[in-house]
C-alpha cells in the first residue's frame, strides 16, 4: 500500500507551532526590511553627501550603519536561521516544496546576501578612508545587492500564496512559479512599507545627533520619507489585493476578524500622526520615543499583516498544492506530484502514515482516544492548538452541547468533501472521524472542567469533599 511521506509532527502545546514560526518571522521581517530600506537610503545620502560636500551625512550613514550591524545583521542573522529551523520542523513539506522549486534562486539570494553583509561593513568603516568615488560605488552596490535579496525572497513568498503562472502546475519551471502579478505587487507594497520601517528605526539614530540643526534636518527627512512611503504602501496594498486568488479573497472576507480593517486603518493613522508630528516638531523626538514606535509598529503593524498573509493562503501552505497539515492536496504534473487525498480516502489516514505506532492502526474502544489524539496531531495541530491557549484552539470550534456524533458528522461532512474553504480536504474513514470526535469531545470536557475550577475553586473543592 502507498504510504504518505509525512514527517513526525512538531507539537508545541502552549502557543502552537504556527505562532512560534509567526513570531520569529515577524521579528525577522522588521530586521530585514529595515536593512534593505536603509541600504537604499544610504546610497541616496552618499550621492547627496559627495555632490554637495556634506560630510555630516556620511557620519549619519556611519552611525546608522553601526546600529544596523547589531539591529539587523546580528539579530537578523539569529532570527533568519530561526525561521529555517522552525519551519523545517513545523512544515517540512512546505519548505521542501520551496527548495525543490527555487533551490538555485535561493542560492543566488545567499550570494547577494554575502555581498550585502560585506557591503555594510565596508560602507561603515571605509568612510574617509577611501576616495569618494570608490565609497560611492560601494554604497550603490550595497543598496542594489540588498534590494536584490528582497526581490528573490518576495518571489518565493508570493509562490507560497499562488504560483506566478497557472502553467507552473503542468509545465513546472521556476520562472513560471516565480514571476507573476502577485510577485511584483507584493514587491512594490513591501518596498513602500520597508521605507516606513527604515524611517522609524532611523529616528533612533537621528534623534541622538548632537548638532541641533542637523538633527532637525534628519528627523524631518525621515518624517517625509515615512509619510510618502506609508501613503504609497496603502495605495499599493490595493493593487496587491487585485492579484490574490479568488479563494484568498473569500478567506479575507470570512475568516479575518471584523476588527482587522478598522485596526489596520488605526495603525496607519497612528503612523501618519507620528511622522507628521516629527515633521512639525522634530525636537520632541527622542531615542526612547523612536524605540517605542519601532516596537509598536512590530506589534500592531507587522504582526497583523503577517497573520493576514498567512491566513489568506489557507488551506495551503505552499504553491497551492501542499496543505497546511503537509498532505499533498492536488496534482502537479509539471513536477510529477500526485494528490494524496485519494490514498487517504481509499486506505484511511492512519493506515497511510509511516511514523505511527502499529497498535494505533486498528481502532478499538480501548485505543480510540489515543488514535484521536494522533489524528489531531497530524491533521489539526499545525493550525490549531490542542489546549485552550495559543493559535485557534480546536475546542473553540465546537459548542458545549456538541455530542461525539455531532462532531464526527461535521468532520465527515465538511472535511471529507472539502466544502470548508479554509481547511484541507481530508476524507477520514468513519471510525477515524469517530476517534477524532471522541478526542475533541474529551478535550473540550477537560477544558470546561479547568475553566470551572478557575472560576469557583472553593465550591468545587467542597463538592469533591
């Protein structure tokens, strides 16, 4: 019998693997986008500095560059491998799909990243140590290499939502998978918002400049950059929305919380107000204020955006063919890949798993809960927490009066037929659905008991006595 090549599940009980990956990735986006935006700003400031004979601008480049060495290149180099490690154990087939499609593209990105890392050291430490023409060339090469890394990564991120062209499924080829309308729309949108981040983080350095006149000038320069970039980002976001698949639009309409749009508008309004106030009154900006604003953008700006981007590609995690729970959900003739849904339907999910204790392949009254737990780990835990905390707790989706048969009927009706847009099509056998339902029902009862104990511990203690 054909077996599913699914790896053992990484289960994080407190937050869930999805949130762990998301937290690391969101922090990394702040570091990486700031570094790319700063690289282009450095190139512009170097041109102005040498053409207008403004050595103070070179000093700002040096100071901001030194700050970036720790902020972006040290911390970013920690969170970067953190993304690789967490996604490899949390979504091994998703990472495999990306590597098999873009291995040489990723290798190219690493080449430009090496140039970028060498470039930031050179642009910082060679100020006034090499001739102007050489330093200017270094600045421009540094900026272009940094932006190239972003172009490559955005193409891969776009593929995670949808391949560039539909022909990729039948013909393969990384050009078909990489280049599409969504790639360039997302690149443009992120380019705008990366300048927003660069302006905010740059304020930490600019606000500590001792020369009052130059401090005002740089704070105002960054304020203008932030205002223009944020306004452009909002417009480009509308373009981005026109390039997402129809299924992603439906997910946005039905699955994102109602507060998402007003919250996004509020965050953008807050950013505008921040930059406008620093433009009008640059003296009030202090390093502590700019640092707090950086954290606020990370929490209230980047985090919701990254969560939304992750959500709209459901039920897939990569390429529109790898489900969030690692099952292959559609044929990809261009890569010789076949859907595994039919195998699950014919033989059962448990019988198709390689890494499963043999005593769980046959469901009995004695092992039903254990089988249900194994099913929940393999089919649900990548997107749902199996506790009452963390990402989308599984128990929240069923009412207190939902019986085991009610839950089993839902699992068979919705998941098996693929009528639930947001979740993978997993045609469970009847006994598998019953086992998973029993586990969910037991989990819900445990959650309710804990909640009651926390609400009224004295009463329950007296009742037990």
